């Protein structure tokens, strides 16, 4: 009996690991697919519209962040996970169908593009629900404590690995992007996504999983109650800024490198989309490296110190990067199978290095914002999930600016967001005196 329980847990753990990877896979699919859509008639090269799929994906968090938490309480973790998986399958299927919807008689692609955006929005509901489920489920399956934390660290690694390979895979499938490139060229990626969602749903339906404990307090805490504490309020805003930074830096770099007026195309590079995807993928690979390093040093260095150092360093990387577009550099990129050396502007290398810095910003911001919150921590966590919408809003603003005045000027958006996080971590993140008496911390 114990052996059957152990085997069941092992299958459930593997399933959760796949889901952890799929969260990143689906999230990071929007930006490289946007490179195809933005060249279609009706979109006409608009980088802002190219980022709309990403915007719709993250916009779903605004509507689903708090309801997803309530769903956990009402439906339980397993049922919520299965609803999230099924929703993800539907969202990817809608994106697949968008490539089959006929264009207008004059070749205008706006109708199929809107279908694609609907699919991205549905996928956003999915990843929001799954994000609420995966961490506590892995902790439960690991038995809590160090083992549960270890499983979550492995899941985070797979999450980063999926984020690394997604732009690489899409770039490899597309090759050189032209106006003749169609969304159907990336159907293989969507087939894989649907297959994994379907398989995860089938496996999870046969695995009995108990619900984790639902928190340490029975008190009904109002959703916005944690915001009365300054360090939490500013930290919630910080999460909005962080996710926008995390997504905007590599996604916009991918669009810049592969654009018709970008440095790779101007240099006559045949596989511009592939190299751009590898450069963006290397950002995510460096995030994986940074998270691994963070797991070792996180217990020795405070979140405040880590945040202050990494935000300051990222600001310098972006400032220097925007001034070195004409300087050529050798860059070691991660191809998904190994490493390869390519020639790119020094800017791309510096932007990719930002992945090392952003890797620790989510947990550090979370720790600073929830310090000594006690009974308000769970409510604050729901607000953080809502503010993930920043991953859609800021890159959209960034690429609107790119359309109007250029890509490098647009990097002021993540630069200013990093400046906010620097000020927050260095000067504004300390809880007020006596907060323990109010929160029960």
C-alpha cells in the first residue's frame, strides 16, 4: 500500500514538473509568435501589436488573480489544477485555429489576429490558475520542509528551462521572417503544447491528491487590507514593475534583433529570427543560472541587499546597452542542445546579462513586501498574482515607444521600472515599527 502511494506521488510530482514547465512555455510563446503576426497585413509591422498576445496573456491575471485563490478554497487543489490544464488546452487550441481562419479578401489579417488574441487571453487564465496550484502541491507531495522546498526549486529550474527553449524553438521553426511567413509555420509548437496539456490532464485525473492546509488563520481578511502597510503597498507595485521588466527586456530584444530594420537583417544574416530567439533564450538561461546561484546564497544575503545590488547592476547594463548598438560582440548563446558563438551587437549581450539580475527579483520583492505581515500574507499573495498584469502592460508601452521613437529609447521603460525597485529596496521596504502587534507576526 505504501509502495502504491509512493509511486502515485512520483507520477504526480512528474506531472507537476511538466505543468511548471508549461506555465513558462505558454507564457513565453506569445512574444516570438508576435514576430509572425506583426508582419501580416492590418498589423503592418507594429511592434506594439506584436506584443498584444503577451498583453492578453498577462491581462488575464488582472481578472483571475483573486478568483483563482477563491477557487482553490472552494474546489481544492487537484480540481483547480485540472480546470487550469483544460483551460490551457482550449487556449492553445484557439491559437492553433487562428492560423486556419481565412484572411479578408484583401489579405487583411485582423480577424484571425483577434482569434489569436482570444487564445492568448484564455491561456492567461490557465497559467494564473496553475501558478496558484503548483507551488503548494509540490510542497505537499514532497512532505513539506526541505524536501518540499527542493521540489519547488527543481520546478523553478524547469520553468526557466522552458522559458529558455521557447523563443529558440519558435525561432528555429520560423527561420527568416517575411510577410509570407504564416502562423501555421509554428503549428508543431502548438501541437506539442496541446499534447502535454492533454497528457497532464489524463494523468492527474487518476492520481488522488489531498489538499494542503488552507492557511494559519480563520479570520476573514479583506482582500485589500495588506495595502495599509506602506512596505506592502509599494512592494505590490514593485511586483507589477518586476514582471514588466522580466518580460520586456528579452521580448523587445527579440523583436529588435529580428526586425526588418534590425542589426542582424541589415548585416545580411540569413537566420535572423533564429539568432534573435537564441539571444532571447540566453536571457532566460541566465535567469536559470541566477536562480540556481540564488538558492545557495539566499540564506546568507538579505533580500534587501540582493535587490539593491541586482537592480543597480541591471540599470547600468541597460544604460550601457542602449549606447553600444554599433559595437559588435561575440556572444555565446544557448541553442537548446548546447552552446554556439554568434556575432551580435554588444547591446544584445548586455541585455541578456540582465537575466542574471532579474532572476532573484520575484522572491526578493515578495519577501520584502510580506515581511512581518503575519495574518495578512495570504491576502497579499493574491494581490501579487493580480499585479503580474505588469508583464503585459509595460512591454506593450515599451513597444509603443519603439514604434514611435526607436527600440533603444523604449528601454527607458524597464530602466525606470528598475529605478523604482532600487529605491524601494534600498529606502522604502522596511516595515513600520510595531507592526508585529497588528499582524500577529
